[in-house]
């Protein structure tokens, strides 16, 4: 839709792992579209979030945390993050005040200096950081040569209105790219798979490494229309991981299923019967076909 005086624009959200990029996109669009955990490298794909107001639309691209790739999946994640920064109105570079600005951040800032898009640096987690930590972050960012800086809390919402106000200045006259009721371009089955991955990562914390992938095999609404059957598979890399995910007497898997089901029901607005299978696929993170099947595609 093209309306006179209507403004729009794209913003990519980039930064190191675990700084709060996905928490920020959820906050900006006012809905949970990206999963969040306290583990690094949670986000694997580019996630589009849409914020529509009467006079403008902002489109945000959440990306995987930038880090040195160690597998095909890692390379893919890195490419997603780099590509997303191309041709956006501005790049939102997020740093974690609790970790100061580390060497890794400095590396990314050097890369961003060469991007064509302007860079806005967001010092996140200001709710939990000390004044000294905030001052330290500001100083390092200034040293790197960036002057548009805002302290925010993606978690609490501190300064998010101010951020939106700031971003308005970067919009240009343009179409409303997405319908007003659309918050993300991710298909429902992808979000469902992500919810299951989030619960698995959250509940198993350190017991299993990152090598899990989740695929939705089938989603079917019962004819009465009041119940959706969802079949999902969790892929892990070792037989021992399978045991951990299932847990004693199936307890862990049951918990993962119950928590994921609640989120999925909320998302779909219908009661859900969720069935989860666990399969061992060694080294799936390095198999292109497996990556494609799970939706990590290069298009
Ligand atoms: N105190 C505080 N914690 C936050 C804030 N924003 C995010 N977090 C926490 O930081 C952790 C990482 O958040 P994510 O949003 O998953 O971080 P990310 O940058 O998307 O991480 P990757 O996808 O792994 O790159 C989670 O435990 C969040 O709850 C914030 O403003 N304040
Ligand atoms: Mg993320």
C-alpha cells in the first residue's frame, strides 16, 4: 500500500551473542516472535519483526550473534547476520553493558564502520548495570567513533519509546510493506519449532550443547476446529543427549512438551496436542541437507 506522507524503513539488529537482540525485537513489536535464552547463539535465522503505526511502519531484522563460525550452521548464521546489515535505514548495534564493550564488540564495530548504513549503538541491560559499567561502555563506544548512542533495557522497556522516536528520524516516505496485523514474516510452524527449541535450551541449560535442531513434521487442525495436533522432532547429535532430553521416566521431555505447548497455544489461539520425538543425527550441523530440512536455507 502506498499512501501519501506514509513513511517506512528497515533496521537491522546486530551484535555479539547474548547481548539481548531478540529481547529487543520482541519489545519493539510488542510480541514474542523470537526466542530468548541466557545462552549464546540462540538465534539462528534472520527474523523479521514489524511495527505498524498510523503514519509509519518500521521493519526490524533480528540476526544471529556475530562470532567465529565453527560449523556449517555457524557459517550460515554469520552470513545471515552480515547480509541483514546491507541496505537498511540504520543498523542497531547492541552491546551488553554488563560485559562492557569487549574485544569482540570492538571487532564488530570496526566492520560496521565500513557499512553504508548509519549505526546506532544501543547499550542494553541498563536496568542491571552499574553507573561505572555504563560509563565504561559509553567511553569505549566514543573511542570507536560512534556518536549516536542510547542506553536501553530491552527487558524492562526503558528508553524504548525514545528509541522509536529516534528511529522515526531515519524513515523515508515509502509503502506500508506488511499488512498492519502482521508482526512477523515467520510461518507459524517455524515459530512453533523455535518455541520447542527454546524450552529445550532453557530447561537443559548446560547438560546438552547447542547441537539440537527442531522440525515440525505435521500440523493438523481437527475437523471440529478446536484442537490442533502438532508433531515435532528434536534432533540431537548423540545417543547420550537423547537420554538427557527424555529424562528419567520421560520426565524432562514431558516438561519441555508442556511448556512449549502453552506458548504454542497462546501463539495459535487454539488448544494443542503436541507430540515430540527425539532422533539422533550425528553431526547434523554440518550436513547441508539436514540444515535445509530444518529451514536454514540460503534464499
Ligand atoms: N537484565 C537484562 N537482561 C536482558 C536484557 N535484554 C536481554 N536480557 C537477557 O540476556 C539474555 C540474552 O538475551 P537474547 O535476547 O536471547 O540475546 P541475543 O542477543 O538475541 O542472543 P543470540 O541470539 O544468542 O545472539 C537473556 O537471558 C535475556 O533475558 C535487559 O535489558 N536487561
Ligand atoms: Mg537472539
